[in-house]
C-alpha cells in the first residue's frame, strides 16, 4: 500500500504534446542511456536550465548520452546536431558494498567550510536567508549556492590640479602607509597606487584622476586622498596675469621719466638732478639747491 500511495500520481507519457511542463516534475526514463524518444526530447529542453537535474542511478554504457554527461562537459550535442549548454546538475548515485570506502569530489573550490573554525574564532562571510534556513558563505560562492549574484562598482573622479604630481605623491606618503609608484607600461603614464585599492593617475598638466572599486575601506581611502588634493590645490600660490594695457602704460611712464631725467641732466649737469620722492605714477625731481 505504501508503494502504491507513493506512485499514485504517476502517469505514462507517450508523446511530448501530452506533457504539461508546468511546475516541478520527475521523469523516470528507461533505458538509462537517454539516446532517443521522449526522455531525450525532455532532456534537450531542460539541460540548459541550472534549476534542473539529471540523476543517474546505475552504470552507463559507452557511447550513450548519459556517459557523455557523467563527465560533466560544458556543452552537449542535440539530436539535430546543434550544441547546447549543459547547465543542469548531474547527480550520480553510488551504491557501494559494505565496508567499501567511497571518495566524493566537489567542483566548488572556494568554500567557507573548508576549514572547521576553532572555538572563539571569528568567521567572516555573507549571511543568506532562504525560507527558514540561514547559510553563511564567502562572497565568491554566492552565485554558486544561491540565485543571487554580486556586482562591482568602479569609480572614476577627475580633479583640477596644477601642482607637481611628485608633490602629491610625497604628501600622501607622509600620511598613508602604502603608496607605491606604478610603471608607465601598466598605467599608461605617471601614476601611483594607495593601499592597493586606489589608483591616482596624471592625466594632464591641469588634471588628475582617481580610480577605485567601491567597498567601505576603499571609499574611506578615496575620501582621504580627495581631501588632501583639495588642500594642496588651495595652498598653491595663484599667479595673476596683468592686462596688456596696464603693462604698456607702465612702460610709457618709465620712458617719459627717462626723457625728463636726460633733459634735466643736459641742462643742469648730472650732479644737480636727483629724485626727491615718488607717488604712484608721479615723481618729483630736485634740481640743484632749489
């Protein structure tokens, strides 16, 4: 009776048109080679979806589809000759004899559980909740053991900076511990890296740029570098360019002064003419005892 109740909802499929592919289902194929027929058609429909799985409960024969997929290739050839991605899980059931050891290999190499933590040891990772269960895993395994994925946000900021690029690097070395210059081949120009997280590049005589990937520590390092760049920019002395008209006026004033001095010297002699005071663009000449 228990066996009957277990398989009470089973049905024999004769063609794929009678199969309503909605919701979860289990298809038992015989023989296990899955070479042709309805089982092969369903396999070709389901093989590209990672939510599906193929369970191989027994031995496989050379030259069959199950022998191919048991080696876990990335692609399989369909009956029409076209290749399709094999993303579905492949599960092999092992039935060893008594006292026979079995070695099981897992494709995932990055697991938080590779090393059992000691008592009092801190475990760092992502806590993922699914229904009523919790899992802690490293960020790189998030897409493997869940339907979530991680994304990286890259930042690039350009600043107006007219100071010497070496001065900026020197000031940063005085404040931060790790500031390393980068070779020109790697950065395509003068650049240095701060704490192996942020890169400062020399763009032109008036601009520099900052590059980093967003995370809490890198964002704090970038804030420190930005504050220092703005501080150095305020300390650079400003140079004002005089207008061309003001320059010509000053030159004409000096020429007129030289002409007046030469005229007085020619009349009274060199020892009888000297400048008494000067205010702005005007000066007073004293001649002899007068």
